[in-house]
C-alpha cells in the first residue's frame, strides 16, 4: 500500500446515490508521500520472489538494474503507471475489494500502456452470487478535463458495464498461477457458467491530477443514469509532474543503495 491515508486530506460528498471523494496531498506531508510510494512501486513490476532470487544469485546491483529496466522513462507512461499503482493502493486501503494481482508485471513493454480494464477487484460475499466485482478506470493528467472523464465513463460502460472477458480470464489465470484456486474458481464460475448480474458490479473512476477534479467528477456522476453503484475518486497533487518524477527517481535511487 502507498499509505494514502497518511499524506492526504479527504473530502466526501454524495451525488445522487453515488459517492464522490477528493483526496488532496497535504503540502506538509508531500515528502512522506515521496518516501512511502517508492516502497510499493517495485512490487507492481516484479514479484518479491523474483527479485529475491536475483539478489541471491547475482547480487543487489543486478536486482536493482532488473527493476530499473522495467520502469517506464516517458512522462506519459510514468503518469499512467503511477495512476494505476495509486488507484490499486486506494482500493486496498479504502475498500473491502482485493485486486488480487499487480497487473503491471505483465506489460508488453515498459514504454507501453497496459491494455484492458485498468482495475478489476473482487470480494467474496454471502449472497447466492458469492462474488462481487469492482471495475475501475484510471486517468492521470496534469489537468483533468471533462473529455478525459467522458472517455473513462465510456470505458466503464463497455461490455454492458461489466468487466471484460479478457480481464476476468487474465485475473483468474494469474490467481490460479499463484495457487489462489478458490477465488479464481469463483471468477471462472461467474464468467463461464452463471453470468455476472449488474447488482454484482460496482464502478470506480480514479483520477490523478494537478487541478481540482471535484466539479468534473460531480457532473459525470449527475449525468450517469445506469444502475451500477458508482465511486468517483480524485487524487489531487498540485505538483503532479514533479511528484511523478520524484517518485520514480526515488525508486531508482533506493534500488541503487548498497
């Protein structure tokens, strides 16, 4: 987790029956954020077991180089990746859903965005359906615009508002690989046999920007006419680009310490 609660102030409001939360970094705690986030970034690109084996066989410099070679260097991809990492951290820290895997480990190339639904998280429930799904879309921009949120909304509405088959299969496959067969079986059952009802689905729109996202996210929620539970979360860091640069530089610097 990135410890978002430790360095952000939160403002919450209800918009119709939906929920809007704006998180803004406390200027006095921005250094804390830049210290905490790099601790979790490497785990989004490689498993602890993979890194530990490299360290054991080849030493810490080789393991650090392995991680550094996985980190994007372009501003836009770094922005998107960090947005996804923070969005996943938000799910872990603030909800009872679990993402199950860190999907950035399976990127085609470090300078490419990951395809598919940005966030798929699940929770086991006592209802006959046994499992609920959180479908999330993440947008990271210096200046969040209504058109960007419209694109995110369109993505959430894709596949009849449900998680895509590709995303669910990918998640189930990775969970089976990790030996989490019971949870993976529930996903397989929902996708392949039972079907996913809309009442099993919630949507998360997570934005990461320098400007205040409140009115844009509020307008989007007011315009939404569907039946899926909606959660809009805007993380505001006024020094957005500098913040991203500092986080990735800290990851690299920490990896290089002997």
